[in-house]
């Protein structure tokens, strides 16, 4: 690991939430973001998205970092914890408030429609009040961006609606924190799971209101389990075994569309797998959706 430095340079990042152990899908994402950064000659950072305190599992941040280290996935700087960056998020909120982009929502799950975008009920409540959710006044525009894997995207922000940037319990939302962090000049590329493709539009909206510098985006296809559900903590995806890093990396590289490795790879170290992957990494070869054969690498 390189010593942490004050110099800011271009970087990619992997941003797990410490709500459960890494599973096969999160390892594929970690490897993709790492190899992409290496291939572009930029730094690779780890950011721990730990703002949702009630959902965090004790000891999980360290467990995730240990698992990544077991796979030789070392960041170029000390891992960043979002919980250490509250001042930045509060400053962003203060700027949005000063520009009249925020309002204070007293709606409850009961009073809100069961689905669809927020109906705008509280848009007139522009004076900060404690214990109300804070929502962003989302502009009614179409966001377009080019995804490096999924192609051109066009998302109507009217369908997204005024989203929560700070919850009633005081927790800063993922969209706000992620937009502040990814909109910094340092983060130049985001490589993450395609389950977050549509989340890009609200994040870009925040970045544009704050004058941030948007990164490039590449959303890699999602691994599914045998029943076709995406691997996640909700579907109880198996934690990856940190004692078999070489075989985990071998499967992750296959999932990223790489050719079968040469014979005699049984004793390859994680370092060697990553070096092999680095030479072959090509976003253009990552399938938009995974072929069926890669669907079950977790089991
Ligand atoms: N921490 C979130 C997750 O694990 C977001 C990650 C991201 O934006 O890359 O799903
Ligand atoms: Zn409301």
C-alpha cells in the first residue's frame, strides 16, 4: 500500500456498505473497479459507505477490508469512511438550502402514495424544521449520460421525484453523500453494479446543483443466484470465502468476460491473478448482462 498523500489525483473507487460481508457479486465489482483503475493508470480507493448506522454490522468494515486484502486488493490510500466526512455533507446541504433547493417533508409512509415519485406535497415548507425529512427540489429535466458498458442513458428526473437527502432520523442519504464524494475532482471513474444504473441520474442532479465534477460511469452486470435473483444481503448471498482468494479471483475474472486462463494455474497467487487480469481488462468485453454460465459462481 502506498503511503497516504495529500496530493489529489485521478481515482476510481469501490464503495461497499458495511451491512454484510462481501459476496461473489461485490467481489466482481471490486475487481472490475480495481482493474479499470489500474488499466487507466489512476489510483484505486476504497470508500466505506457507513452512514446508515442502524444497518451497519459491528466489525463489518474491518471484515470487508480484510477480505479485500486477502485478495490482494489494496487501495492506494487509506480507506475513506463516509462517517468521517459529515462536515462535507452538511456543508453541501447548507449550500443547497441557501439556494432554496431543499424543503422539509412531514409526510409519513401512510400519507404517501404506495409507489411512484414523491407528489410534491411539502414543497412549500422551505424553513428548516427539526425531525422532518429533508428533500431535494428535483428539477424536471432529462438527465443523459453515457455508460461505458450499458451505453447511452436517458432518465427523466420527473420519474425520480424529490428524493430525501437527509432522513428524519438525521441520517444523510446515500444519494447526497455519494454525489458529494463521486463529484469531487479526485474521483474520475465509477465502476459499480448495474443495480445502481438508475441511481446515477439523481446523483448527477446533486452534482450539477453543487457544481461537482461528474466521473465517468461503467455499470457492470449483476450476478444472480440459481433462481435469477440478484445476489445481495436480502437474498442471503453467501459470503465469499477469504481463504480461497485465488479461486474467487479466477471466477470473478471469468464473470468479467475474460478468456479461460492457461492450464497449470492451480498455484497462482491472488497477485498473479490480478496481474493476469490487468493485462486483459477491457470494458468492451464485459457483457451487458451475464451469460447463463456465470450465473451461479456464488454457490
Ligand atoms: N455502498 C453502496 C452499495 O454498496 C453504493 C455503492 C456505489 O455507489 O458504488 O450498494
Ligand atoms: Zn412531504
